């Protein structure tokens, strides 16, 4: 297909009127589709239904080390679950705590506590500074940015590349400014691009020299085992690299079983050095007498061991793969060679990221909405909801069924074409 920029004005005008007619047909269909949030579909949730049967009124209610899971106690997670998830994440049981069912809630709590009390090694509480800052690789996860914004933490955008955040910028910024206290990272199958940080990027993280003695890397490993293909991305182990460089306290890692079992009813985990965890445990033991141990044990008895977790994830992949491929085929077929968009082709995770021509993303999203397809709001993947180039769009293919995705994919591409041609004609 010819690049749209190379087409003559009359050619583009004629395409525009055809596209408008097609768009009007779509509007008549009365679609009601949602490609906005990365939710598993019902068939994925069905995979974990046996979780409800592994613990019943005749089950053994004790952990293997003798704790009654029905009672108070064990402030930061039962040992059976720490052993299973510790092995999965490649850390010892002293380097993991399991709390609640949402890793996002854990991240929020960690940042709030840091604002009030600081973290291990803080000269003072983060909230005592006039202003502290977090680096935010963009496009990124809107809810990370929402945590920073709600706590008054200034966000500094850093460009994402195909190998992770622009590390020249990260290294320079953290080394010069003592008020930069953190960076949000989604190192494997990033939200929204599905990019996995390269080994070099991870090693550069392990060698950072921040001006702040209490700088922390918020390593949100939400998609650590969420491969779509047998041939999948490998993420170098940052914790191991940091141990080599003597900087292990710089890491706060998070993950959960939200997209392994049930979002909202899974097990959330934080991984860090024992010293870091001892520091936060003091506050956690004030906040709670203990987490939901019945849910943790249900997960251990259902998921069993690391091999069976990977087998379980293959079942998710089998359901998700065709959905991603449907969306990618629509993009290739309709937008390939047009020069009006570029997009990622992830091998895992929950999202595809697309870049429109500058100044078109908002228009695309509003055209989709007016024809019944809800997409993530334009700008949501940037700090403060402001995408300065108005070009980033996040596509979430996981929730709709394939038939709906085909329709939504066709409509989405149509809207990209419409918005782009309108833009090109305006600038001539
Ligand atoms: C990068 C990332 N982190 C965290 C979450 C939320 O995780 P949880 O359900 O454990 O709170 C999501 C959900 O979409 C996500 O994409």
C-alpha cells in the first residue's frame, strides 16, 4: 500500500469520502465493545475454578508448618506460599512477602509509607521534601502515574525504546538530582508496549549511581510469566545483578496472581532484600494482624508447584494468542505500508501499543467511541494524562471474544485512517 503522505490531495479526498461511508455503516451496527482495560476473559477465569474446590469444610486447615489458616497470625504470608512464589520468582523465602490480593495496593502502600516514614536508608521521610520526583518511562501504566500524582510526586517522563527506558536519560537524571526517589518499570511485556527490557538495560539498572541514597526501582513484574508463545522473551534477573553490584537494596519488586488465577482475589507479592522487608514489616505489623491465609493456601494447593504454574499459564496463552493475532492481522492488513501508524508485536503480556501520526490519537479514540468501541483514553499512558504528541494508543485485546475483536479491529483501523487523512489534508 502506498504511503498516505505520498498520495495526491484528490486521491486522499476520495478515500476520505469512502471511509466516511464505511464509518457510517459501522455506526448503524450499534456496537458496544470494550478494548480499554487489560482484563482476562471469562474462559480464562474458568481455568482457575478448581481453586474453589481445593479447600472445603473437610480440608486440612493447617499449613505445613502448623499454622491454623482460619485464625489470626503470620503477618506477611504463610511459608508454604512464600516457598512456592519465592521459587517462581527466583528468591529466598526471606526476600518475599505476600499481602492481600492486589500488587497495585502494595505499591500504593509502599509509596505512602515512604512519604510518611521514608525507606531503609532515607535521610528523611519523602514527604518532608518540598518536592520529590519519580521517573516515568512513557508510554507507561496509567495507575502507576495515578499513584504518583495523588501523592504529589512530580513525574518526569523518560522515553521508552525497544530495549526499555532510555537509559542515558535515566542514568543522567538520577545521578544529578537527590530528589528523584524512584522509577516505575514494567520490565517484562511492558504495559502498554509488550516490550521486555534487554540484558544491557537491566545491567545498566544494576549499575545506577543515584544521587539519592534512598532511590528505589519500582520493578512491577506484573507479566513475568505471561508468555503467549513457547519461544518467549527472557528478562535478566535484576535482583541477582544488583546483588553482584552491591546495590540490592535499590529494588522493590512486585507481582501478583491477578492474571494467573483471579484479578482481585489472587495473591500479591513484594520482593526485596531482607533488610528492606524488615523495615516495611514494622509498619505492616501495625497495619494488620495478618493477610488472608485461606486464599494463600488455596493458591498453593491449586497451583501446586512451579512446573504446574507454567502449564497453567500455557492454557491462558492458548486462549490469548488468537486474540492478539486477530488484532495484529487487522493492523497489518489495514495499516501496513500506509506510513500512518506503527505498532508493537508483543510475545506476551496484555497489550499492544500503537503510535499514530502526531496529533491523531485523541481523534481516533473519539471516533471509535462514537461508533461503540471504547478504547483506553488518549493520553492515559502518559503522566498527568498528557501525551504531548497526541500519538499513543493502548489496545487491550484480551477481554472481547474473537468475533468482536475482528469487528473492533476493523473499526479501529478505519478510525486511524480517517483521523490521519483529515490531519494530512489540514496540513496541506
Ligand atoms: C503493569 C501492571 N501492574 C499492576 C497491575 C495490577 O495488578 P494487581 O491486580 O496485582 O493489583 C496491572 C493491571 O493491569 C498492570 O498492568
